């Protein structure tokens, strides 16, 4: 059974979640995404994109659907995962006061789902003030702490020094290492999604991806790839993935290990956690291909090459 | 020609301080024409004298300011609580004190199900009051071939059988704080919070929630539940008011034998294009038995579920602070919109930090758009202190306190959630009155049983289920409590000009009692027997069910 990847978009009221979701729905690049939102009213889908509207679900001409959460996220999500055919990706807009890690727990427990990341939006203009608010300060801080990456929105509205101060505050006071700046919800799809490598040995996808990388750079990101015809040592690989540089946003690709002969693993890593889905498949060429996407300036390529090579089986 | 009926009673408690008691009440056109002695009420001319109540005590129809139509739906499932509870048909379901008894009741119900796939659902289970912890293997004795699950009274946890666990994909290795384990580390079949609910719904379907809105039958049963308790005006204090629900309300409240005046409160944060305009359009459907116009908002969760927002020093057992269900700035925005449009907003706050946020929101909208007599009402408001009550009084707000909590969860609040000091001033009716806040008290049915006389007993005696008196200084007199469940509650609904006392011009709505609540011992207030009600002059006798 393919597990449906689930992305959670968190962040306090007014942090820019809706803008981001709008972009996702429009730029889904052929993926049939189901987006669960708190309020249709805010989403503002172009009328010419809408092909159907039934109850709490709007269907779009690009194959995506948009569902309103209503009073119960749990019921809305159950409805979406039971759809036939199931969506290729689910995105949940967490309510402005939700603790996103609680929603993530659902993806962790349901064998039909796979957590594809908790992305928390933070309004560059307001987040620091909100984090000190007497009523909602703790809620805002919990949300930020739960993030696999923080999408710092509205950065065009703050001065450079203020931005630097925000980065330092998020890193030091909140303890978040992965921060991506965004304006009007613009974030490369490679950062938002990790579904390029669903099928083992899909060479075409890899090529497509290479092309993408270049485009994705933006000047905020850098990518690095590891390719090998050997196999990893499972234990060493685990240690390595648990200790990647703090700026790594995502890692994805396929790999083989000595411990799982005859199987190809699909790696999905976001922020601090990762998982490998195994499929029985003969080794392709190359046997391993992994791509890391990181905040620019955080990857020491030489050191990475050395560390990944060391994780190969003897 | 209009007829006048004079009801004779052993005693009439009018709740009108100008004429506190009487023996006769004359009714014409569904309204009260006169109150007093037979001579006095006959001054209006010829009347038929009805002696049905000659040995009964009449009070104004009781008013439940905070309950939910869900009370009419829970009885589709099996009651598994530890207190005796009466269903809308008048049958008393005995409280069950052991797991074996609960399993027995469920097994009996299971035997009556025809559809082999149909889930068997229990409700009202309270783990604090049974002999041991319920586990999946207990419910396996009910069935291993269909889903069996039981909602805890707190609604936070659900016990399921192995069939559900298996379908949900829960295995021995499943590790989550939402899937509970016993001391030995074994999975118990208790699924917690929204994660537990997700696993349950995904594996067995969302059951009763699959149908949007409320059916006519559930509204009728809700009204029956109210009637059984002597209630003639009842709220449904948080409803999205989808079209099917509105249709059900309009349909059943027009039926001659519908026994209550129903006041639904629209969930203020429910998604729709123009919430204020929608509510305004609903008010055009208003009748003498259906009154749209209330709004409900929810600030935080529950204290016993540790989701209420507390001020310092937080939860007594050190649990982290609870959750904002609606963030304070959103409360302010939505409240502001309805406030400006002239609607009355009922705001759920359990923890004292949530109460603080609600008070600040009311203050802000009052400064921005001052509006006399708005009567926005804080609902539950269980942890408010005197300073907060004083601010509420100054701002023109009302409060509806959750007195039943003292009995059902008072012991848990004392030892677990709030600690002694704050538990002793929870649901502080006396403080609220001293500070000049108009007060009502409520059941939040089906969270606790619908029964204003029981709620009054709680406010008067403040006894927990273990017998502890929780804060004697917050006890109120019987008269004050009877006021709270009649005129007091009516005031919080802006209905005190029409109901809540037996006075000329008001609706002829009465609670018909076998005993006089002002003469029984205060400790026996909850045992006062309800014979039935009168609504707009029509008699509704409660079904007599043999125990």
C-alpha cells in the first residue's frame, strides 16, 4: 500500500498560510493534492479553476480538491483518506491555534499516511511580538518549536537588520535551525513536497529533478547529491541521517543497504525525522541516489561526500 | 370566543417578589391573565376551573440556559454511566458501578442488533466510579465480530474492543501517548483525544456524525428530556445551524405537542459568507416556540480534559496549560461583528485565563461600539475570581455557571486539576451575586444530566460525589437557586419579560411539582419530583414509568 504523504501547514492567524495554500493549489504540477482548509472564504480559488462544489468539497480542473474542515478536522480527514481514488498528497491547514505536532501524530499512527513535514509559517512583522503575548505566547512558541522548517513570511516588509535579528532569535531563543524566507507564499515546490521519488529507479524523475534543482535555488537554497553503485551499511546510514547538518530541509531519493538485500528503499527526510519505505526491486544504476536540499551556505560538500562514503558497507 | 382556564394549585411559587405565592392562576390565549386567590383571578369574568394541580406545586417553567440538542441523540446509544439517568421516555437507567455490569448491559443490547456490521456504542462511562480499569478484552465479551466502543463522560477518551484496535492498525508496538497502556505496558483499548477519534472513525466510519445536522426525531427527544425535568425554555447552545437542522427546528416547533420553547445559539465561528446576515435571516423564522438570535463562541477546552486555559499557577498536577479553541483576537473580531449587529453572544470559557480573554474582548467591543444592555454571557466561567466578576458586572455581562461540575468533577478538581483553593471557589455563584453579575446555572446536558432542580441543589449544597462540601462560602440559599433556574436564566437569554415568573402577561409556562422546593430540606432539593409541565397553557404530563 502506498502511504499518502501528508503535509501540515501551521502558524498563527495572519501568518500567511492561506497565501501559501493558494499557491500550492495552483502550482500542484500535476499532483492530485487534497488541501484541507479552515475557511473556503479565505482561499479565493479562481472561478474558472473550479469544476465542482459539493458540500464541503471543491474540485479543481487540475485534479486537486479543497475541503473545508468545518467543526472537526478528524472527520474531514477521515473523509479525504477514504476517497477513491485517494489523493496523491494531503495538505492540512492547521487552525491558527492548533499545535501541529498533535495533527502529525495522526500521520505517524495511520499506516495509510506518511508525514511529509510540519511547515510552520511565521509572520516576520509580528511573530516575535506574538511569541511574547500574554495569552497566546506559549501557543505561538509551541507551534514554532514543532516545525520541521519555518517559513518566514512577509520578509519584504521588514528591514535587513530586523530580519537578521529574527533569524538569530528563531535559532537561539526558539531553537529552530531550518528557516526559509518567503514573500507572497513563494516557496519552491521541492521544499514543500517530497514526492518526486515515489517509484524506485524512476530515471526520468531524477532527470526532471535535476532540472528543477537549478530553478529551485532562488539564492536561498542549495542542493547536493550523493550517487553510488555500492550499498550503505544500515546502521551507519541511520547514524548519518540522524546527524545531518542543521540547514538540511529535505533529503530524498533511493538507496540500498547491505541489510536489506534485493530491496530498494525510498528515503524521505524532512527536518529532524526520516523514514525509508522498502520495495523489492533489483538494483538499478546507480544503486544509490540521494538529493539534499538545504538552506544556502549550510552544506560543506566535501565533508558530506566523505561522511556518506564512510556510511557505505565495507 | 377565547376561553379562560383557572388552574388551582396547592401552592404557586411565582418568583415575582411583588406576590411571591398564590393558589390560582388564570390563563387565556396561552398567557397568564391573573395570579392570586380564586376570587382575585375570577375578577376577569367567567372561567373554567381546572383542578388537575390541586395537590401540586406550580413554579414558572424552569429554564435551561446551557444544554445541547445532542442530549436527544445520546440515547440512541447505550448509557454506561455510574449515576442513575432518566431517558426522554422517562425510563430510569440505573448507574453501573462495575465493569462486569457495563459489559452485561452492552451484551444485552448487542443481542438485539440485527445488522452484524453495526457498531455498538456506549456513552457516559466514567472511569472514576467503577471497580477497575476497562480494557479491550472486557468489550470483547460483548462482541469480537463488530465494533464496540464507549465514550467516556469527559468525551476525551474512548474504550474500544479488539475488533476496533485491529481495524485501526493498532498493534503491540504502536507507541503513542494517545493510545493508552496499563502499568504493565499493555495496550488497554483506550484511545485518547483527536488522534484516538481519528483511528476509530477511520476504522468504523464516523457513525452518527455522518449525517449533517439534527433530525426532527432528535429534537423531539431533546424536548422530551427537557419536559421530564420541568423545563419549558431550553437552549441548544452551539449549533452550526445547517439547513437540515433549521428545517427540523421549524418543523417540530410547529407541532402542537412540542413541549418547550427552543433557543438555538449559532456557532459564531462557523464558516459562512455572511454569518451576521445569516443569523438575521433566521430570526425571520422565529415563533413563540422557536427563537433564533443567540450566538455561541468557544474560547478554550475543559478543565477535566486539561484543555482549559488557566492563569498562573496552572494545573495542580503540573500538566501544561490547555488550548485556545478560538484565539483571543478572533473572539474579539467575531464578538465585535455580532455585538455591532445587536445580537447577544454566549462565550464558553472554562479556565480563568480564557475568562480573562473574554472579558477583555467584551471590554474592547464596548469601548469601540458602546451598546447598552448587551448581556453577553460567559458560559461555564468556572474559575472566575471576584475581580473578574466585578469587571463583568461593570461591563454589563452576565454569567451562567456550571454548578453540576461541583458534584460530578469537584473531587477531581480538588485533588488533580485546580487544587483545594481554586476548587473551593469554582462556579462561585455567591461571589458572582455579591459582585452584582446576573447569574444563571446550568447542566450542559448531555455532559451532565438535564435537571435544573438538581443544578440548584448543587449550587445550594456544593457537595461533591464523595460528599465533600466544596467551598461552603459559595453556597447560596434555596430561594436564590430557584431564581437562578427561572428568572436568572431568563435574564441571560433576554427572555425575562416573557418567561421566568408567573406574572400577568407572560407565557403560561409552568413546572408542575409534587413537592414544594421551598419546604423540603435544602439537601433534598434534587429529590423534588416533577409531575410535568404546562407550556402556553397546554398540559404536558410526564410519562409514569414503573421503576
